């Protein structure tokens, strides 16, 4: 990608994210229209839809040759990773947005021919922008995030949802219980984007989940790559960008230690 194009994309993405965040903050004063998708806990609001439409309209106007993959389905039908694709979650953590007005984020991963070139995760409640650009590092607002050091499970705080600690259809829960027991502690924030940003910034040492869609992890993978974090499926296989995946994201060393427990 040409330098001028990259600068134009960065400036636009940051400006539009700030504008969308202001729209979300103002929406707290209004009554939300809340529905659900696949089940009663899979919530969507009018703001999820409005924010996605906002980004798509901006992108189509300024970058008409770019494609958009969005959670709410207003983007393009994407069959492969060719070209420039914006992968957008307008509100990652919708349940938190509704119930808490915190712990939710705008998440944007921008890819060119399958390679992550730019990632933005905006923690709206705390007004924190996590930003990464391929080969240029990752940042929390104006602070450049350091490379992640190695750590061990006994010293680690792990992001994991309680769903996976009990019996479930996707993973041996006894292995997950062992990881929980051996760790220093666990946390669950209800937003994959925020939890991936927390791993990249050292606030969590690892994050694991059995089911994420591209818009949940696209931006976070770019952040992690810039600080030396490791992300794979929970069986150690590479993540497929356009499909639903399990995710294990962690510091170096810790990723291998957790993986060795999960794949027994």
C-alpha cells in the first residue's frame, strides 16, 4: 500500500471512530430499541445498526473500491480476502452497552489481501483508543505499547468466560478448569475486542474463547502482532480471517503452556 493511501486511511478511520463514539455516548440520553438475533442473550440495538451504516456510508464515499464486512450485515458479500477489507463491529459488547454503559468498544480491522494493516479498538466508556499499524507498533492513545514479555501460567491473569469452565459442546471443560486453577486469577469483560486489547497492552496475560466471528477479533489480531503476542485457534491451528474461530491469545511462552493443557 502506498504511504499516502495508508495515511489517508488512518486519518479517516480515527476521525470516523471518534465521531461514532460521540454518537454512542449521546445515545445514553435516548431510549434504545433492543431486539435479539439467534437467542435472547444475543442482543442488538438500533445503535449497532446505525453505527455500522455510518461507517459503511463513509467508506463507500471516500474509498469506493474498499469492501466492508460488518456484524449487522450491511456490508458486502465477501468471498475471499483480496483487496482492502474493513472488518467492523460497531458495538462489541452490546449487552454491556445496554446494561452498564461501559466495557464495550468500536472495533475496526483493516486488511489488504489478507494481511492486517491497521487495527482500531475504541473503548468508548474509558475513551481509550488502542491503535496498531503494520510494522509501526501498537499504541494506547499516545503511548506506544512495549513488546510483551514472557510469563508463566502461575503468574498470569486469564480472560475467560464462565461458559467454557462448565460442560459445553466445544472444548473439554476439565482442561479449562485446570488452566483456571493454575492461573493467578481470571477475568471476564464481555467484549472480545476489549479483552484482546487488554492482552496487547498487558492488562491481561491471555484470553481464550471457543467462538468468535471475524469482526470480534480482526482488530485485536493486528494489535497483538505488533507487540509480539501469539494468537491461534485453541487447538493451535492458524486463525481463518473470514470464518468463525476459537481464539487463544497470549504472551509468548504462556501461549504454549496453555495450549499444552487444552490439546491433551
